[in-house]
């Protein structure tokens, strides 16, 4: 009896062992596929992540004199009145008010037909006299025609040549051509209208450079070198990252009686990626133009400062060549409104991350929101 009773026990143990082995196999398979899926998702996440978008601002240099900010205003740029050099009937207007034109572009045209007729007549007269002079030169060589008569023919031919050249010049002047790049500020004629030579028909605004005026308190104006050594920069309130370098042009020699201020005028080349129209307000930072020195401090927006785990400060400098950012340790000297005065291995004009600096890492590739290269 004991021998029969032992067989069921052995079979039962084998059955339980097989079940446990099968369970372990299924568990291993599930874990393996789970890990593979996790790796795939991780790889997919890495693959889908592109360069982070960041906002860049330029580093500016603080000189020995304090830089001050003022409100400036875009001035009316220089305007030239254009006029035809001949009188006639307008048959074509090639541009509209506000249109940009390039140097040499056609603006308007006077009916050229009367001038074409005059030019053809002048050509015929000149050709006739030239042939006559050629024939008379043979008589002159044979002493049949006197020297005085021959010189008179040569003089008449020269006068006819001048008249021919003037006729062709008048024909060319039936087309009004833009003398420089600019914008049509005002049109004062219509087609089929008769115009007189010299009468203004268009106002052309110089679009290559714009002017920015600033009113400075007398105490500040007297402390500045009002000459080409004065440096300044400007930006619009909605585009503080787009800084324009201004060039001193002129200043008023007498102060305003009402505000005891002096008016300064700067010029700047019209930027391609920013529209500046007369009357627009801009912020202007003015300081004394000095030679760069190693001990001069630099200014960055407070948002550009990052704090390291050990409590030190740094900024993220953008490398244009690699489109990556690198940490630069800086010493924080003081805070002025929303600007941090720092010292470190930076240079004026370097671009640092001002928006999104808490999300970047050393050597990370980024994509600027707006980089003016």
C-alpha cells in the first residue's frame, strides 16, 4: 500500500513544477517586451525632441559714465521734391503713394511723341550738314572754297550737333526716374494732366537712413561729447532684442525754453527686419564712447542670469557657428531696474539666453526666436 500511495505524490509535484516553470517563462517574456517597449518609447522621445526655442539678447558694455535711457521718436526723414525737366502731358504714372522705389526706377512719363519728332529733325539736320561739310572739304582742299566759309560750315555743324544732343536729352527727360532708393511720400499729379518743367510732382522720402530725435535735460547734455564720439543705441518697446546702433548727426545749440532741454538727432540705416515710421516712439540709451577696457562691466537682462547649485551666477552664451549654448560664470555687481551689471568672460555684442535659460544645459542645441546675424 505504501508503494501505491507514493506515486500520486510524485506526479503531483511534477505537475506543480511544470506550472511554476511555465509561469516564470511567461513573466520573463512580459518583462522583456515591457523593457523593449520602454526603450522604444525612450528612444522615440529622444528622437522627437528638437532644439529648444530660446530668446536671445545682446550683451552691452557699461563704461565709466553711467548709461541713461530716454524716450526718442522717429523723425520725418529727408524728403526731396521730384519734377520733370520738360513740360508736357502725363501719360503714365508707374508708382503709387507709399510705394518703395529703387534708384533708376521709372516713376512717371510725359508724352514722348513731340520730343521724338524734334529729336528726329535734329538728327536729320545734323546728318545733312555733316554730309555738306564733307563735300565742301574737297573744295576747300582744292582752294575753291575759302577758309572763312569752310570754318563757318564747321561752326554751323557744331551748333547743330549741340541742338541734336539737347533734343535727345529732352526726350530722355520725358521719363521721371528715381534718383535714389526711397519711398513715395506724396503724388501730386494725375494721368493726362499738363505739367510744367520744374513743378514738383512727387515727394520722395529717403529710405536708406532714418533719423531719431531725443530731448535731453540740460544737465545731461552738458556732460556729453556732442560730436561723433557720442555713442547711442535704440530699440522699440515691442522688440527689445533688436538693438540699433545710432550715429550722432547734430544737436540744437540752444535749449528749449519750455523744458530746458537740448535736442539731439541721430541717424541709423533702415533695418530690413523692422519697420520704423515717422512718429514712432523708441527707447534710446546714451553714453560716452570709450575704448574697451578689461575692467569695464557688462550688462544683461536679469532674466539672463542663472544660479548654479553652489549659489554662483552664470549666463548661457549662444555660439552662432554651432547653434549651441555654453555656460559662462559671471560676477554680479549690481542690479539696475531690470538690468544686471556683471563681469566675466563676455564681450559686448555676445548673445545670451534671456528666455528659457532654466531649461537649457551645457552644449545643448537651441533655436533662437530671433537672431539678427
